[in-house]
C-alpha cells in the first residue's frame, strides 16, 4: 500500500527483523506531508544456492525461451550470471523499464520460507496537496472499519487470494493479489491481478525482479511464531507461480513512483504466471479451483452498497502472515482533477495489503473484482483503489491475448 507519511518521519524500519514489520509514524491527514521510501532488508537470500532458471528440461540443464534470452542479451545480461546473482545489480542503466522489456526467468527455490516470511511491502506516499478535498470529487473521510480475519483455511474461504513476492533495490518485497479469469482460456486462467507498484517502480525505475505469486499463502492461518518452523509446503500449499509476463498501465510507468499521488488512479497490473516446478499440467485456476471475473463497468459510487477489500496487512498491529478483509460502502477520492476519481473505503488494514482485490456484486449479482488496494494514510483508517475502466481493460485484454490458446 502506498501510504501518506510526514516529512519528518524516519525511513520505515531500517533492518527488518524476521516476521516483523517497520514501525509506522503517527500523523494526521492535515499535516504537512512528504514522502519517504521504505527501507527494508534483502532477506539474506543466496540466489546462487542450488538454483536454475526456468523449469521443464528433462536433463536438468538450464532452458530459457529464446525470446527471453534474446531480450536479456540486448541489455547485456547473461542468463547464467543472472541466475547466479546478477539480478541483484540495480544499476539504473541496466534496469529494464519499458513495457516490452519485462523478463523474469525462474530461479527455483529462491522463494524459500525465510525469504517469503521476511518480505516487506514497498511504501510510497501522497503529499497533502494531492488529496485536498476541493479537487475533483472527494467525499468525506470514511469512518474506520476494523479488518476482520479471514477464517482458515483461506483456500476454502478466499480461494482467489494470495501474495506476490518480488525483489527491488530495497530488498525482498511483498504485496497481495487475486486470481482472475482469463477470457482467452475459460476455466484455465493463469492470470493474477495486483497493483502497478507491485511490479514496476514507475517513472524513476523499472520492472521489479523475481516476481512470483503464492496462492493461499499460509492457508492454515499459522501464527508468525509457528511459521518460523513451517515447511514450504505449509506456507505455499498450492505452489509458487512465477510471473512469465506482467503488464501495467502506461500512466503508471510514466507517472508513478515515490513522490506525490502521480499515477495512483492507474495503479493496477496483471501478471501471467507459470508454476515454478513445472506443475501437473493444471492451470492456476484449476489448481486453486476458482478465479474472479473483472468488472470494468462497475456502477457509480452512489449505487454501490458495499465493497470488500482483502489482503495480507503487514504493518502493526498486523504481521503480514494472515489474511484479513474489510467491508464498507465506498466513497470517492480525487487526487487530481484530471485523473479518474478513486474508490475509498474505511479499513484498518495497513501496508502489505497493496494489490489485494476489491470485490463487489457484478451486474449478475455475483462477486467480481472492481479495484485493488493502492493507497492509504500512514495511520491507517481507510484505503483507496483505482476505478477500473478502459485503460485497465486494455491491460487485461493484452495479457489474455498474449497467451490465447496456450
């Protein structure tokens, strides 16, 4: 979640302790606000230990699709060096940022239980001038709604929810995400919806690396202490699914980032995934047993009775290991008069819930994804997400079309 933060507050956390989140500074919405990026730990990952990039070769040798290998070579990247740790080079000149430059070769077992448990949520903020109540259409700040824990098993009660893990220059990171339907592959979707800032750094950066989705993370709802000794199968019961393609809005790539609210109205992304270990021939949707439709024509806010936001909040009083949800009637939040007005609901979820799906009844009365968590105040109390319109549908259709018939 991209949160509002005061100019005088410290960077979040510094060296993060295992299974804990950075401390949030208290600040009123009316304070003078500026932005501080998250400081987080790298997770002490050893990317060179018993890893290989992409799966499926009977002889166990490294196999990379030619188009990915060629794209890496164009940028002077050797795939063998990449899998042995060269991905840790975040030199700006080597950071792939354009929409067509996305590459994410599988590094088996990189996302082990320790790295997943220690991952932090990327945090950017919105300064006060971007959320003044007189710009565009902004409803009164909603009353806080206390998030409710989703009962375990998550697979039984929220089968489309999970976590997105990735590496950034600041270290290992995490967001929330949702399995969505694929029009080109009915009943066999490999598509995941999340926030744009969970896959791409925006105007001053590029694509994040080692992007992977874990459906029903910590399905049994174990405590942080219990997860210290949990196996990978207990933490990721339906496997680790790597993003073989990701797409976000052009607006997020060109405008989004670590200052102001630029790009927040377009802060959404779609990831196409493939199983780390090759799988059993089943798609993600078949594996988890469900996928949500996406509604790009949700009714106007006054006509929506209720939305449900779901995710894995990580900042106190939460620890990022268990799933929560909030239900509230949405209001409107305008960051700038020229950008689409966002949805806003009361919710106590904190950083870590970014990218998590917002669900409402569609035209047919059945649940559909209508937004995702993007921003909220540093003190928590409310969340805001983009309204999904033509730009979002274009991203969604492009990813679906890219893998049509596969």
